[in-house]
């Protein structure tokens, strides 16, 4: 079932859905008589708040931000790069990414006025950590709601409570606002959740718990159901934005060089600095390597219109001159089928684009001779699973004069002879390396 079909089923069950997209605006999603999904922009009713309350909340909001320079210098510096304004269409507070990679901090005046100064400081620190940990700009999850919970759990673990200065926000009944690891531990199904983990760790943990609960149905007697609660802030303005991402990295470099972390524990500072390391998507790097090495030729065809003159003149079609070799080491115990599937998916895409590729399987010897890769083949049988030797591979590359070879291996083999003319790309699991210095390499990991 596709995502579109899932949305249709949800609309059939619940009727139309309304999703806020900005101050006073929302998108209404519904089904028409033909069963097609229809979207329309609607105006949301804006709750009227006493202007005096807005002015009071805004004055206190700015005062509290200035107070942060005493103990939370990095929070004050980060907030100074944002545009801040009251917004009655949201229930709490949030950060959004806008044009040119800039940030906006918006808040509900009525909600903020009900918080103590210490609770306000906690929320400010929370929002800033969303920014400098790149939750707002890059770290997106398939399950958006669960990802929001995971991000808040990771952030709240980094905030140290100080009586009278920085305290967790509570409602008028004294109940905590937001999600916290220590509170989730009180639930029998989540008693093994760990402190001080990343958003990705919490996301995978909670997703696994949800799957276990679904597979067991009602679960064992006494276990109950998992109650994750809700986040304390609004995440509707999060989106991937490369410029905003780089602005945050530049800010963190400034904070670290000027030692503006204040009373934050050094271990937490290290976590923030580690989050600034930009991960390179190995799949994109692999595509770029292929694209930079392949030699193309053009030939005219009447099946395509000419870009300048249309169908009057023949167009052009690109073709690849060289056949490339892809080698898979079947002895690699570190290769999981998930990673191998992702690797073969890239090869599928290259074949779809017209790149001629031969596939070869090896371990201590050649298991299958090079054959044209068939992307429509439903299943490949991987034989061998013994030791590994790459010398037979290099011999085949030399004999058949392949221009390049991509080798998926665990890197555990004796150093082979370097081919005289072929380009080599080693695709190895993260943490492994081939026993040679020549050739380019990419590190495969689950993405």
C-alpha cells in the first residue's frame, strides 16, 4: 500500500483533516466525490488576546532573554540570531526555518505568561538545543510524531535543572509539560530506556517497542500500553535547509572558540560538537564517483525532439562506451542483507540510466564469471562464504580491460596487485578498510 492510499484510508475513516501551515492559515485535506485527494488553503480563526497581556508577555520575554547572558551565554547568543514574535495560532512555543536559512522563535503570549521565570529559562534552553543539534534543519524521521518525541527526549536529557533558575515547565495542576526519560521509565514496557542518548537512538528504541506491542496485541497481563505523551513545543516549522544548517555550524564554532558554554557539563558540550560533524551520504558519493568516471558519447535520434529546434531536427541521446565491473565479496560476515540491498539498489539505478555493468561474485576464488547485471532479476544467489582473495578479480580486470571496478567487501583479504589502468572503488562497511592504499573508498552504513 502506498502512502497516498494510506492517506485516502485515513480520510475515509476520519473525514477531512486540517493542518496548520502558518499564522492564521491551514491546509484542509479531503476526498472529493471521485475519491481523489483535494487540498485547499483555509483561514484559521485567530484567538483574540488582550493587547495588554501581549505587551506584558513580550516585555517579560525580552527581559528573560537578556537575563540568560549571566548563566546561559550560549543560549543568549543563539537567540540573538533569531527573529522573535508572539503568535496566537500556536499553543506553546517553537522554532521555524524561514527564507535565506534564518530562524524565527514564536510563542503564545498567554502560555508564556503562565510560566515562571525558571520554567521560561528551561524552554529557551530547550529551543536553542533544537537548533544547535540540527533537529530543525536536517534530522528528519519517517514517523514525524515519533521523531518529535525522540528529539525532545534527547534534548531534555541535556538540560540540568537548577532550583529557582532552570526548572521543567508544569501546568496549573503541577503536571510536567513535555516528555522525559525518567518519567517514561515508570512504565513497565519502557523500564529499560536509557539516559543520555541521541534522538536517533530514542527513535529506534521507541519504534521497536511499538512494533513489539503491535505483534503481541494487548501484551502480557499487567504490561499495559505505551504512553509517550506529547512534546512541550511546536515542531511544525522544522524542515531540511542546507544554508540554515551551515549557519548553525558557524555559530557553534564561534561558541566553542569563545568558550561560551557557561555551566554546561563538558560531556554535553562534546555531544553538541559531535553533532556538527556532517555525515556524507555514501549512496550520493557512490553515484558521484560513477558519474565522474563514465565516458559518454552522443548520437542523433528522431525519437527525441531537438532542444533548440523541436521535432524539425533530430535530438540527441547519450550512451556509455565502457562496461564496468561490480564485484561482491560473498565471504563478508559483516555484510548484512539490509546493507547489501542498499548497495544493489544503487547498481539498479545506474543500470536504469544505461550504464553497462557486469556482476561478479568472489570469495577465495571466482564463484561466478562476470555477467551483465540484470536489474529485473528477482533474486541473486550468493555462493562461497569462505576466505577471500582479490587477486583473481584483478586478473579478470586486466584480461577484459575493464575501465573501472567497484568492489563490495569486508576488507579482510591479502593485498592484491594494483590494476594497471582501471579505476577502483572499495565499498566497505563502516569501521573496515581494504589492506591497500590505492583506490577510492566509501564506507557503507545503514541510512
